[in-house]
């Protein structure tokens, strides 16, 4: 049996409850398909990637700390989903942050 809980407040949620919301977030680098040329589509990407990985391995450089594409999934209760839906990027919360005048 699967167990679901709100990823924000920890409240237990029933699997098929109308009070359980699933939020999926996907982030990836923006690409401009208009900027592609015939030369870009003629390249063998598998061979090019193998060469890049080989060069990286030989040089000892670290791979980027972030993935090219990141997918996340969250379960939320009704209350937490309402707060998320009203301000998905947390801008209001950041705007209310107050600095002291030292």
C-alpha cells in the first residue's frame, strides 16, 4: 500500500482523495529552434557526446553541478496547494522579508 503525505506540512493524504494535489515541475535550458542550422542537424550527437565525455575524463574537469533537465513531483494537501497556487515562485514571501537598519 502506498503512503502519501503533504510534502510541505506532512499531513497524511489518502491515495485517491480529492484533497490530495500532485504538482509536477520540469526545468530545462531554453533552446531557440530558429537558431538551428543544417549543420546542427547533420552532427551525430551520440558521437559528439562520447567525445565530450572522453575529453572531460582526460582533463579531469568536474561535470556541471546541475542537471540539464530536472523533474520534480510533489504531493500537497488542499491548504498547502492553495498557498502554492497563489504564489508558486514565493515572490510574496520574499517581498515581505525585512532587513534591519544597522
